[in-house]
């Protein structure tokens, strides 16, 4: 493990979104919108934490704009689980909190 990686089962520190995490978020946009019960015009992954547990959990902050185009300080916090490659690497959205603000800290929350 690198110095940036948390111990097994613990969450990492908050980091800027990487290309890999951005791609994961984009693949799961429809599911996140479904769980938030709203469609977003803008959908910009900003920050994330990760947790290694039988795959990887990504807790991501996404800057969003509602489909009607209103410019509001609204974000979504989403937890996306990526299964281990030996288990197919499947992505699953396990939790969504909406609305959040840009200043709300990324705090792990109970999955639904």
C-alpha cells in the first residue's frame, strides 16, 4: 500500500478525482440520478475517498446542476462499489445523498 492508501477497511484521505474515478462516475450517472430522483444537466466529479473492502468503495462528491438549468450550490455524494477483477469488476451504486452543498465534507454514510 502506498502512503496515500488507507489501511485495509479504512477510508483514504480526500483526493482530487482521477481519470479512473471520473470514468466510474460517468458509467454510473443514470443509476445515481435514479437514486437521487432527479436528472442533472451538469455532472462533474470533484473529489473522492476510497476504501478497500472485497473490491473498492468510492465515496465521490459530484457538482451537479438540475436539468432546468438553475445554478445552485448542489452536490451529490455517492458511494460506488467496484468488485474485484476476479469477481467481474462490476460497478454498483450503494448509496446516494442529495442534496449536499459544495462545502459539505465527504463523510462515509450508511448504504441503502
